[in-house]
């Protein structure tokens, strides 16, 4: 009996080792210097932008009560999900390296399950936060007079809580209740990659949940907003031709400008969303449907992950950067830091030394020397600049 058990274990080990001969990225596994420089250099750069930008947005909204608006709850939700994604997604990519140290720490299925679950949940949360932002802009465009009645602080907070709970609970149910077929058949190989775990059917479900549904919702809101803006432009043009009174033209122009601003925001959000997700989806289906070796697409695989990661670094800037009030608050927070860099303490010490020289000259001489006025004016100009 023991001999049969040993033989079965040996056969299972041989089967697992045979299934593990195809690694996701040979250049990543073999630590190719050029590929590693491109791959992790890009990730370090995007991670720095992600963490800095999202922390800056959250800090600005927290410090200024004028930005504590109900609609900004979705901006904060987007910033938090992208910030956490900026921490978890690099860990997920490091877990794909097939080295003994990484495999022992991150290659176990228990650890990989948590990493995959959290990355997927944060992706879903980020995507549907964009949908919520788009829905808010649509309500503001379609129902401007009833906007504050529909979009309240309680409703926005409830929507954010439901969004986070739904995304995480669904991912917990998917990953904690069952093991993927790759894990059961020994094809997991202790390399934490979506393409080594999911089947084509599972990938299709993820594509619908993560990309198709959010994109459809945002596109529907965008089309409705474009139709409303077009009707408004026609109405304003017709009224301006019929009426000779030009007193209401500034208010009409401001209303049109707000509609166009909402359209620009949604256009940028949808464009970045599509550009970031399509390469990754194309790569997954290319690998799983054609059954090609993954070593043929190392740079395509790396570029698709970088594009997906880049989306979380620019999302919050697209929306928050288009808000004039947010830009003013951010400028007030950042300007002292920029001035300290532009005018270091040497300028302040120079102004102080000039003050001491002028004071000493006034105390020692009864009459001012000819150059005292120039010195005082120079000192005052430097103090004003500081």
C-alpha cells in the first residue's frame, strides 16, 4: 500500500512538473536584464505617480470643507481603490517571478488566492466608481434643478458602502469557496498569474463584470449627455435668434460650458478605461484560446499590465483636475512647498542681513548715506518676493 502511495505521489509530481514547464513570461522567470529594467522600471514610475496622486487628492479633499460634497464621495472611493490597487498590483506582479524565494513567500495558493482576490476586487471597485461618477455627471446634466434632491450625502455614502461590500464579498465567494481547475489538476505551478489559474469561461465572466458592464453603463450615460447637450445648444441658438435681448446670454453660455465640461470629463474617463483594459483582455484571450506559449508575448504581456496599472494613476486626476475649486484648493496647498523650493532659506537670510545692515547704519550715522534708500528698497523688494 505504501509503495502504491509513493508511486501515485511520484506520478503526480511528474505530472505537475510536466505541466509547469510553460512559464508565463520566460524573460521574467529568467530575470532578463533588459526586460526587467523595462518591466519593473515602468512599474516603479507608475507606482510613484499612483501613490502620490491619490494621496494628494484625498488630502486636499480632507483639508478643505468646501470640497465635502456628496458627489466627491465617489471621487474618494475611486482614489482609495486606486491607491490600494497601487500597493497590491506590484505585489501581484512580483509574485509571478519563478524564483525559490518568491515562490516560498508568494507562490503558495493560500497567499496567491488573497492577492488575486484583492486585485480583482479593487479593479471592480475602481471600475464601478467610475460608473458612479458618470452617473452623477449625467444627473447633473439631465436634472440640474433636482440634482441636490437626488444626489444626497446619505445616498452617496450608501452607494459607496454597497459598492465596496459587493465587490469584496463576491470575490471572497469566488475564491474562498472553490479552487480553480488549474489548482486541482496541478497546473498552478506556484506562479501567481491570472492566465495560469483561470479558464476561458472564467475569463469571459470576468471580462463581462470588469469591462463590458462598466463600459456599457458609461457609454449609455455619455450618449444621453451628448444628446441633452446637443438639444440645449439648438434651443439656445434658436432663442438667441428670436430674441434681441442679450442680458441672458452669459448665463446661457455658462450652462452650455458646464454641459461641455461634463462631456469632456466622461470622454476622458471612457477613453482611458478602454485603452487600459483592451490590451490585457486581448492578451488573456490570445493565450487561452490559441494555446500559444506565453514566452512569445513577454513584452505584450508586460505592456498590457502597465497600461492596466496606468489607468489607476490617471483616473482621479481626470475628474478632480477638471474641478476648478479642487484646483484652487490644491494650488493653495502646494504653493508654499513650491515657493520654499524656488526661494530657499538663503533668500530669507539675505533679507534679514540687509535689515540688520540698514538698522545699524541708521543707529550709527545721524544722516542717511546716499545708498541707504537703495538698500532699503532692495531689502523691501526681496522681502516681498519671499
